[in-house]
């Protein structure tokens, strides 16, 4: 596990907990020796590296002394885009010698700088998807994936998705049974349903406020339960429908119809998590034309039907 100053601590401890738990279960089952020998590598060995949260880790070895590595994982963090060039150069040189190379969260930027994602499919934290695509246009960025495998290169989405990736690596190495047991011990899903967008719903609309359409966006958020035609939204913005659609696309990156659907889905997610309302009731009260339209929109956006989402992600307020 490669670390650097300012890394996200969960990018390190989450995946490594999967491998250490696998070692414990293997030993309890009478297995000989550990399945994984884990090393934390930094610029130098026996060095103190500070994480973004302030927690400090002590490295086991230096990057340059990691010869013959089977699996090489790179932690991300708020400053991953500016990780030391020495780390990038070392990765470029050593990656072909490893059986597989992976990144956690924004660690994808480090792999990208090393040229390891060129022409490949990859993912990163949903907040940084557009930035990764803009900086490295030859990468096929998968915005909603929890993790992506392309050949021997693996990338994962934000923070805890590194655990999903580690479970997938464990399943590749040791089979589904052990991976499932590790997931049970850590109280996790072996494979989480849906993509990472299901965890960002409540923030989707807020990112686009602050432009000239802020009053109209606020009005849309207050009136999502009612039918909202493009003409109605344009009238509120004091624009022609054609100009409104053009300005809206420029300021939000999406269409008015897609945006209002996102607001309705945001409201629906909250109700799924916090109430026992029937799906048809939620659909009606959140402004969808019908229950079927709601189910289709929800599955299209999150990759999981609303009923399954409720079963797995509800907060427990009414259980």
C-alpha cells in the first residue's frame, strides 16, 4: 500500500482491514502461513506520514525497495493530484513488474499521471470524475462505478469503495467463500448494489446553485411535487424556453428535465430511508407521473430498484 503526505486514512485502513481479516480467518481455519504479507510504503522506510485527518502512519519500507510486489495499491486523498513526482516516476517504472496495480479513490490521479490509465476504463470519487476526464481525456472514466478492472489495472471510487475493491481482489485470489466470510466479519456487503451515485443524491442539485438561475433552481426545489414544464421554468427565469434551456445546460451541465428528475429522486431517497410509505405514494408525492415512471427513473439513475434500495439503505427510523 503506497502512501504519501495528505493521503486519506480510510483509503489505507479500509482495504488493509480486508486483507488482515482474511489472514485471521485463514489461520483460524488451520491454514499455514498468512495469505497476504502487507507493507505500507512511503518515500522512505520507517517514516511518519501524516494523513488528511491528522492521523499519522509509520511506513514499513520505501517505494524504491518494493521489488517483486504482487499487488500494488495507491491511496488517494485531497492532495493526490499533487503527489510527489518521484512517486509517479517510480510507479511508471515498477507497475509492469507487478501482477496487478490499483488505486483507491483519487489515487487514480496518481496512476493517470504515471500513464497507467491511458486508453483504459477507470473510476474515481464521484466529485472528481469530471476533473479526471478533463485532465486525462484518453481515459474512459466510469462515473458511477464502485470499482473498475481493466486488464491488470484496478481503480475504485470514493474512500470506502476501496473496501469493495479489496473484497473483489480477495475473491479473485481465494474464492467467494472466504471473501464472503470477510465481508460478514466486517459487516459489509460482498458486492454492494448500485453505483456510487446512490450516495451523492442529496448533494446533486446544490452544486449548481450560485449562478444566474439560482432563484429558479430554488423555485424548482420548492415545487418539484407539481408538474413542471420547460415553459413554466423558463417563465420563472424570465427567458424564452430556448434560451432557458441553453443557459441551464451551461450553468448545470444537464437539461432542465434531467435536473428536476434529480431533485425528485433526491426527495424520494429521503422518503425511502426515513418512512414506511408505499412506493406509489412516494412516486405521487415526489412529482412522478406514475409508480412505474418512478421505478424506471430510480433504477436508471442508481442501478437498483427503489424497493431494494429501501431494504439496504434505510436509516432505521421506522424499522
